[in-house]
């Protein structure tokens, strides 16, 4: 299930925590089976024969050769969550990360595209009854606007589920990034504002004339490429999320920019192409890199 791509000199590795079929209606309420079935290009990778969407929760390791960056840290083990299927997980994520070639101690930067529950979980792990940073030698980066949104009233109450176990323990290692003034975090790796919630960012990778973008949650599922109007319930401002999606897809259409979805099921990455019936689709004819 894990995949590897190369963008110039940069290696991007996917480490999967969960990949599930169905159960996505709470995120994409418009994506009913009847509405999805006509989008035949999504089968079999992103939709099963009955029209159920297939989605993934995974982290992406961006390795420039000089810097190792983990983008988004999934749900995490041992954590009580309001979504039953995400509560008290016991997955092999950390071992899978090591098998991919990355010991947690070797990670230089942890970047959260935003602070939703399924993007911060492995910020920490439970050791002898205490939550400790999973990546003790890393700098944890969060966009300034994202941090301001979640820590201000009235939104701060919605932060309670993840703050104590996944954010507070890493605050001594955390740095806030002003994305507007300093989007580049290391050479060739930049943050791109893609709001649906204030401060949400995508990650742009450029090396040797090649380019990729890691979406974060501005596109939860490839169905939103053809049905751009299907908004996510996770967006605090659905209208803003729609504008972001429309602009991003228009910019990427018919280009050689590799789009790597933060929740796209295997094969996870592809190129945006115009759809015969309007809007777009994801061409997954991508040559994967050897690990």
C-alpha cells in the first residue's frame, strides 16, 4: 500500500495508517452512491462497484536529501476520539514508517497542513502513561493563521479533542510559519494557502524543473474534481473551500504537476485533466519511483 514518487531530486514516500471503503458521507454528504456511480473513472481505485468511496489516512515523507519532512501525522494510536472507527487505534504505523526507511529520530520537520484530528495524531505517542513527541528531533511547523484560528474564540472549544494529547506536548518544539511572507520552509519546499478553514495550507515541491503538490484537505476525494461543488463538512467556510478548489484545479489542469492527495486511496497521485462532461478527473497513469 505504501508508495514512492520522485520529483527531481526529492523523494516522496507514503505511509498508510488506514484505507477504508465507505463511511465517508460524514465528510462529503453530497457523495451518495447514486451520485457517485456515474463517475465511472473513479472505479476501481477511488470507488467500489456499488458507488462507495474509498479513502485513505496516511502521512507523506518528503526527503530532499538534506531534510526529511513528515507532512501530516494521521490519527495515532491509543487516542480516544469521537469517531468510533478512529478511537483507540492500534496500527503498525510507526513500524511501517521505519520499514519505509525513516526512523522517527531521523525526521527534521513535521508539518501539519492543518490541525484536524486525522492530521496531528502521530505528533505524539503514549510512553509510560504520558504523551511525548513521536519525532523528538524535529521542528513542528504550523501556519500562523491556522494556529490563530484554532486558539481563538469561539473555535478554541473545538480544539479540545486533540489539544491535550497531540498538540500541547509538542508546543516546545513548535514554530509558527507566516505563509504569506515566508512560504518556503526549505529550498524547493513551499507552503501554499488553500483555505476552507482559515490557515489551511497545501505543500508545493519543486526540483529540477519538476513539480508536485500535496493537497491537504482542500480536496478530500477525487470525486470533488468532477463534482467541484461537493463541499466537505470539515470546512468551516464551504464557500471559501469551493473557491479554493476551483482555482487550484484550474491552475493544475493539463499540466505536469503531480497531485498527491492527503486522503486519496491507492494509487494516491495523478495529473489533473479536463473531464469530457465538464470540470476535471485524476489521471493516475504515473510512474512510481523505486524505493
